């Protein structure tokens, strides 16, 4: 009904001056070793560079853990489990986790700046989301450590599994570390964690935090490296538990690797979430939810609302509003406090996004309102950048509606009835998350029932909380992280 | 010499498969000989082929929507009804168990009693499991947040090889009571109780396709089920002790990230308290958020 | 549409709903913008130019109003580059005094009329109140809607009252005082109601929509203002007519004011970043704006003793 102009004019009258967060607070060493048995040690393998994706500046040189390094870390974790951590009372374990939570809070600004430097995400996101939520996870699971007999229904005397091998992605480096380490330690396991190749720095800072907290040596071990290091960790015969967050492709490989073993596995993999907007949606909040859903963290979010399903009767209006809102997104220097969309994490990821967007352009064509659109924005010359992008006229058959792009690219599809929306939403091998926007209560609940996804956000999107179980259906993986459910994967 | 009256020839039954609520022969046309515990010929059973497995998956998928969206109360009633019908046909099950497992009458009675009781036990879980494993989550913000279990989908079950009735009921009931549908590979050498169970299902209120029963060697169908992209989970209990086969199936199952309940080292003691693990193995957790506001 | 309560209800209740949590989250998000250096200097001056410097007390006197008028014309006597405020906002009986004090300075006189703040009087009294203020020289009339009527669904009554007051704003020379319509959002309770009231007032011909009288808590908030900004944005998109927005009450610091300006900038764009289209109803805000302005120009933190108290 409401017709709005395509884009808002830019606002020269009141342009924001640069508001950079100072990076003086972080002290990045020129090189890092591995964190094994409570000490930083030189790896026996080679090393690799980690860069700031916003500038391509080399931040540090990081050890690439070899099979022998991984073995040493697993041995340290085993020793720590059998001698110290596995025997310690839950009440004592809890206090270490509380300490860690507090130190993260105290060093929040430093961690946030480091995360932004290494990852490229806007400082406001690392400051307001990643770091506080990571601290909250430790705080939450700390409290479980001495209450485990209430954690698993029917199991009044749960035991830890032993050594957990954990492999995490680059999109939320510290937060994913917290999701993995906090429940593992609370349950009495020790861990060997491999951060992503492109974002090792906050995990290494976390190693320092473990030292600062006087966590017993070997309880947490950090081995940096690429796929081979992760594979060595996952395949290590003395690992009792494998937890992985990342692509479905790698998840498959891990599931094959552990086949026939006794390893317990949690996999949190890809997604292609539908964000479904009905004609009676609270439209301004829905537009915010669409924006949050796909442009939060540059779309590097496994549960991103990458498929917008909008009811045909309001499709044009919603799109107009969305485009107008997208025009106000501030893309650029991740350290600037006013930046909404930061840098793409790596050249490799940028290439993938660029390629899929090119495919999308060919697929959707330009007729009947279909096409590719981005608001005008000046991207920095150096670094890895991709503008917020929306594809209209997308159909289920298109690759950009099926494959996880993992970037700031939204595919817009339409539907006529709730049944059609559900069919389209579920018509994917993934099943991680979904969004529903409608003001009709019974429809929300009906939709929530019908959607085959582990998380359904109704009239909101991309919300996370330590108490709230998170994880997928189908090829989005199995097991849950967060909440009481998150402990089950670390107990027997 | 007076003419002798020949003894009455028995009507021999050829055991068929149970797919989508019907009892088809194997698509392949093959059958195999089933002997009793003493090695005496009992009957021919259908040898399920990969196409039968495919049809069974299709039937299970088709049944999933209806079965999973029934009220938990209704599923409880239906499972309890199955127990009632089984109780009714105790003599038949006793014969089947004695024949298949070579048990004496007291042991066989115990097995049948346990199987019926187990069904009753699981039937009662239908409308309780959600309360036991679900949760209201106190998130740090103005949001209503609930986690509840939902069935995983189509579960392929390799049923226990030895415990042909109690073991069978103990793996099928926990899968279906929560709303999953199943393709069950019955014990290869002891399929009779499974067929009898299928006949009970067919005459109770369990919708066709919720439980599909295949007979024959696991090697003929299990790999196809493990690879099948429309199967969501795999229960390998029936491969207890066969590490190699179990590992191969688990590896195949990785292709679409099936939930896999691994084979134990030895067949479990089916008389022990089952706990809820067999239900939770085939449940997903769905978490729904909604803002709280005026 | 404006034929009956029923048809108005159908329209107003057909407007898109507002999700409270999402709306407040968006407002809070905009509130985290960091406005520094040149942008801040620009924002402070703009905010000063948008202030409706207000005194609405039973103990108001001509002396108080004259003092306020001189403050509005020259907020910082020590600094001639400091812009003037937009208007002074007074009760109708003080309009003549204010008009006299302000002369041709360009600072407007706004008068709260229509049995402000409760609005509980007969229509002819409200209209007389309005006409008195206009005759006394008011440039702007800040009226209150009948919240009782609104909350019981007598939308037509509210609508017609606004139309009538608007007619009462007319001057003999054919011009008219600008009409600001106050909702008292603290009494409307929900954002859905704020959106409906906004549309009702805009359709009835209000020139501005205004959050509050300042006499009821909560007064202006960022999310309420967000809903009203969305309403004027959508109303312009549909009708082509621009309506102004005035948050009033509770805005005391420069930091708060800048958050509002950021919101205007990002929600409706620069067209509204002008005293003709956005105002702050405030009294103590002005001094904080001045203190921050002095800090920007001198580099030192200032103190309240260096600014006039009027």
C-alpha cells in the first residue's frame, strides 16, 4: 500500500566523522607457537601468516601444528583429564570457569579489537555480541559444573567423556571457542581446540587467559593450523569427543572419519535459512530482521536468513523498504564504531561469494523485476570487500537459493500461501534455522511446528543465548550447543 | 487293504514383506529358507531387495507427516492398542518365539510378556518425553524461548539378530513413539516374530508406512538404506559385534549426516531397563524464540 | 475512510503492527552510533536550532517568559556564532509577552492550547483557547488529543477535533499557525497506538506530530520517536506531504539529542534534519548542548555556572 522512494538520498548535512576504536590496546606478537600443557611451545611443523582482512596487513606468524604436535596436545589433555580435571570436584571446576568468564569481561575491549583485526567484523559486533556472549557462555556453564546430576534426564551420575577435540570456524572465533570449551570443561572434559586458519589470534589470547586464570596445565590446549591439523585432531585415536562447527562438506568428512569409533560427535554445519515475511508482519521490524538476518557479520553466519520468502501481496513494498534500509548500511573500516558491515574474512571466501553472485546474476536474469542490486557504497581499495547485495526474482531451482553463500547476499523469493512458504522453506537439505514474521499468534505457532529447523526465530532473528540450545536438522548437523542440551554431548 | 486317509497337508505360508501397510512379495521375486532353532524348515521368507528398501523408505516418508503430527496422546493410544492386540495373540507370539529362538515355554512366555510390557511402557512415553527433555530457556532478554523435541524423520533400523521379538519391539517402539517412521530390517534368521508383529500392526491402528518390515540378509538392503538420502537416521543395533559392517554403514550414512545409533559390541540385555536413550537418539531439538512485548 | 469510527478503525488497525522488542532494539542500535569531531559540532548546532525552549509551569510570569525569550534568541551570550533556538513554548496567556520579547528575531512562539495538558474540556473551550493564542500572535499551536476518546475507539471524534483546531489556527490574513498534535504517548501505552495516532493526526492535517506534554511519564523516548518517524516517512511516500516530528520531555543531554538526530538521519533522511521538520521540546537540554558546544570550541570541559539558568 505504502509506496516509498527507491533509496534515501545521502546525508551530506550530517555525515558521521570517522570514529575509530583505538588498536593500541592490543599487543600482537610477531609470532605465536602452540599452547600445549599450559605453555606456549614451538610447533614442529611450519607456520602461516594471519592477516587483517580489512587491510591485508600481516598481523602475525602462527605455528601450523603437525601430527606430532596434535599428538602432544592430546597427550597433555589426557594427562590433565586423568590426573587433575576429571577428578576435580564440579565445585572447583566451576570456579575456574567463573574466573575465565570474569577475565573475558575485564579484557573485553582488548579481545574485541583483536577479534575485529583478525576477522574483519565490525567492532560494534565484536564489542556488543561476540565478546559479551562468549563471557556469558562461560558464566552459564560454570554454574553447571557442580550440578551435572541434573543435566541429563535419566542419568543421575553422569561422567565426563575424556578428551574433546574441537574444531571451530572463522566467523565467530572467540564465541565459537566459548561454545565449545565452556560446556566441555564444565562437564569435566579436557580439550584440544583448533581455531580456524584465518582467525587464530583470539584463541591464542584465550590461551593467555587460561594461564591468567591458573587453569591447570593441559586442560585447554590450542593447536593452530589448517585442515590437516583439524583432520589429525579429529582422527586421533585418543580423542573421545569430536565437536565441529563449519561447513557441511567438512562435517561429512568428519562423520566418515569417526565412523566405527566410539567417539561422540557434535556437528554444527551449514544452513540456507528461510526468513518468511507474511503480509501482516510488523513491517519495519521485519525489514530490520531481514537486514540482521543476512548482513549481520557480513552474512558469515551459518544460520543467516539467506533466503527471504516474502508474501506476494507485500513483496514490492517490503523490497522497497529493504533497499532503502540497505542504503543506510555503513560498509567499511571494521574498527570504526559506526561500521555496520565489515570486511569479508579472506580472499578465498571473497572469491566464493563473488563467484556465486556471478552465477546468481546469470540465473535470475533481468526481466520481470528480477536482478541483482546493491546500494551505492565506496569499498576500500585494499582488503576483501563485498557490498550488501540482494537478488530478486530468485526461484528454488537457482543455485543462489540452494547453496550456502556465507556472505552478504540475500536471495528473494515469493510465496502466496503459508503452505507454499513452508514447502519452500523446508525444500533444502539444510535445517539449521528459520524466521517467521507475522502478527497472528496461531500462525506463528503453526509455522514453528511445520518448519524443519533447529532454531525458529519468530518476529526476531539471529538471537543467541547461552541458555538456548542451538543446532540443526538434516545436513545442518547434529547435537545441540547451549543450554542444558549442550552438556549432553560432553557427558556419558 | 483299505485305502488310507492321507494326513492333511498343511497350508504353508510364504512370509512377505510389510511395506506401506501392505504385504507385498519382494520385488526381486527371491525368497529364502527360514529354519527353526533346531534347523527344521519353517517357511520361505521374502528376500528384500534394494528396490524393496527404496519402496519402504518412500512409504515411511509418506507416513511421516501424518504420524508425526498426530497428538502425542493419540500416538500413545495407538501404541497401547498394539500392546492390546499382541496380548490377544499371545499364543501365536509364543509359538513364533519358541520356533525362532528355541526357547522353552517359560522363557518364551517371559519374552512375550516383556515385549508387550515394553510396548506399554513406551506407549506411555509419547506424551511425556517432551516434558522430560524439552525446556523453557531463560534467555537474557525479552524473549519467550522454548526447546522441544521433534522426531528426526525416517529411521532405518537394523533389528537385533538374536532377540527376534523383545529386541525388535525394543528398537521399533522408541523410534515410532516420538513420531518417527521406520524401515526395519528384521533378524535375518529369525524373521517370524517380526512378520507376526507386522500383522499385528496391520490390524491395529498404526497407519501404514509408520513401520515397514523387510526380511533377508542385512547386506542386501542395509547399505542402500545407509546411503539413502531420504533416510534421516540409522540404528545399527542389529549389527552388534560386526564392527566392520557397522563402520561401513556409518561411513555411508555420513553422506547426508544421518544420526547413527552405533552397533554395540554385543547384543544388549533386552530385559534391562531401557532408559530413554533410544528415544532421544532419534529426536531433534527445536528452539523457538519470540519477543515479549505489548 | 474518515466517515465513521468503524471505517477509521479499519484503516488504523490495518496499518502494519509494531513489534515492541524489535522497535526498541532498533532504537537502541541507532543509539550506539558514535558521533565525533566535525559531525558532533554540526549536530550540536543543529540541535540548538531545533529546540523549542519550553516553560509550562503554573508559576510562569512575564518576567520568566522574557528571560526565556532572550535565552532563545542568544543561547550563549558569550559566543555570537551560537545559533538561536527554534521557538519558545508557553501557555496561551504568555504568548503576547513572548511575542513582544522575541520581536522579529525569527524565533517562533509556540503555545500549548486545547486545555493542555489533559485536554479535558469541552470542544468550544479548546477552540477558544486556540483562537486566543493565535490572536495573541502564536506562530505555532501545540494541541493535545483526547486520549480518552482515542483509547475507547472514538477515532472520529479525535480526528474531527484536530480538524476543528486546525481551522481555529487560521488567521484573518489567510495564513495559519502551524499545528503540532500531541499524543501523550505515555498514556497511549503501545507503539501500535502511537502509529495509529500518528496517521490519524496526519490525515487530519496536523503539521507536526509530537510525543508528549512533558507532564506524564514516560515522555519522549527514542523508540516512540522511531515509530513516529516511520509514520511521517510512510505518510510522505503515500501522500507527498511532509509532516514534522517533535519529541518532547525527558531529553536532557546533548548525547540524547544526538541520538535523536542520528535516528532522523537514518530513518527519514536529511529532509527532516531541519528545524522546520524536527524539534526538541525541552528546557534543560539547551544548556547541556551549550556546554558540549563550548567543550568542542575550547577543548575544555565547562561547568553549569558558565551558562545562564533561564
